[in-house]
């Protein structure tokens, strides 16, 4: 068995070996049939480890991207790795389709399989006709998450810039009309922002609550395979994927509602202290997330290091070492991303502490606090943008260029299209005038709240 699949044997017994790479011309790919024959007991431990499996697959994709597109390694030398990638893509698609019910991830792994299959066909592999399964479009959940991520940074800049402008009022009191403008602006904007403070998080919280019901209540919408997992396992999988968003959104919706409707008038100072407490909660939440995610990565690295030690100075040992190098690059990226999240939330907490009324003995203190909030927000935005460019490239769209023209994506799987007669094709182009090509795009959201 390939070194990339050895770890799976420690999770679940009965994982099949790779097909015979040495004589691939006589090899018919049958891993999909193998998955269809297995029962839920086989997939339960795999579902519980789906986050680690996802990281493993993404790391393998990054390695193959580097080998094929950067280093220029010949395709035939990486047949085993590509076969492993296809096996993992099929396994993950099966998990996300039947046991996790995440259409976006399911669609990604289905599209990846098309590329892996085309590459393996060039090395003589044969594939049976893959059953076409309808692909769902982006769900409401994904649209909510995308919209929340896009609106987050503008919202933060507006709220904190307003605070800075208000803090400048005592300093710029000699400027004619400035204080009047700020007062009139605050009278209009402040009530609206008090509602935005909790309404912003409400759609995602409601959506996650709906997902909780969806995955716990075994009703008509739940696939039979997911029902067979049992309620405790389904709850465990839900918490694995959504605990951070649920904890973050619940705290800020509750705090926003209290500040907006209860802690008003003479109780308004208590609302300020509650807001500071929420920033402290953000630090704890960001730290816990960093601990959980990094521990998962360190555990994965440790298991592969043990496999490398067992393999010794063999070809398998060299393969594991190459994989470990790419896994370490992913760990380094995640370390910087998660550490930055903790640092930013801590700096924002310091800025919020300086807004306490008892510390406003000098007009310069609120100005320093507001300046810290705006500066940290801008620095965080730029830093996360920069980090996103440093993320190891695990998208394999570029590998499609290595496929033979006769095996283009439009001719395979659910991309299959019925060819038009030449006359009809010319008429269609003439009528439309242009050919609209919409490249697929991915949206990376910053899940931490600042």
C-alpha cells in the first residue's frame, strides 16, 4: 500500500491497496464500487476524522502541484501519488455527500476526480462509467457565510472610524462646525449601529441552528446513511465543523440584544463593560481554536514522522519525507494565521479597555483607544490579505492543462455536453455574439471576529 494511505489503516481496517501501478494498462479502477459496498460502521471513524483527512488530501494536492507545475516532474513518475489523490478524493466526496451533507465540498471533490482520472488515463488506467449524481448549487448556508465574510471588514472599519471621529471632537473643538457635524452624525448612525451589532451575526446563527436541527432530526431530508451514524456521532460531527461560529455568534447576538434593548439610559455604562467582556471572550475563543487546529496538525505530523521512522532509508521513507515537507509548510501557514488571530483580538481588547469612562480623565486617552482600534483593524486586514497569498496552493485546476485534449473536462463526468451539429453551433455563436466562459472561483473567509 502507498505510504499516503498507510495512516488510513490505523483509522479503519479493510482499506484496499492501490491498483497495480506496474501494469496499469490492465487495471480497471474499482474504488468507487468498494466504497458503495461498505456499511456505516466502516465510515464512522473516517467521518470523525474527516478534518484530518481533508488536510492530508490538501497537502497531497499541494505536493503534486509543486512536483508537476513547478519542478516539472514527468507525469509517469507520479502515478502512485495521483492514484492516491483520486482514492482520497473519492473517499472524501463519499463522506461529504452521504454522512456530512456539505454540497460545496462534495462538488469540489467531484471536480477534482475528473482531473485525477484524466491524468491516470494517460498512464493507461481504465475507468468504468461513473454514475452521474446531480450536483447541488451553492446552498443558502454558503451564501450566508460568503456575505458575512464580505461585509465584515467594511462593518468594522465603519464602526471604529466613527469612534475615532468622535474621539477627535475634544481635540478639534476649535474647528468650526466639526462638533456639530459629529453630534448630528452620531444621532443618526449610533442607533442604527446598535442594531447592526447583533443583526450582523443573526443570519449565520440562525443558519447554524437550522443545520443543527437538520443533522439531529432524522426526518425526510436526512439520507439513510447519515441516519445510521446515530445521533451522538452526528452531534459530534456538527460540533467539529461549527463550534467556533456558534460560540462566537451566540455571544455577540446575546450581548448585542442586551446592549440594544436592556442596558440603555442609566445602564449604558454596564453595556460598555459587557462589550469589553465580549472582546475578552474573543481572545479565549481564538486561543482555543488555535490550540485545537494546531494540535490536529501536530498529531498528523507526528503520525507521518512515525511512518517515516518505520520505513527507514527506503523509497517509502523518501516519499514520506517529501510529504512531510509540504505538511510542514501547511503547519507554518496555519501557525501564522491562528497566532495573528490571537494577537489581533488581544490588541483590540487593550484598545477597548482604554475606552472605560473612568480612564477618560484626559481627552487623549479615548483618542489613543480609538486610534488603536482603527490601526489594528487596518493592520489585521492587510496582514490576512498577505497571509492568504502565502497559503500553499492546494487547488488543482491548473493540472487540467496536463490532460490530453481528447479528455477535456467538458467531455467527462457531469460536465458532459451534447455536441451540436456544425451548422447549429455556428448559428448559436452568431446569435450570441460572444462565448461566455465563467471560471470557477473560491472564496476564503476569515472566520475570526475582530
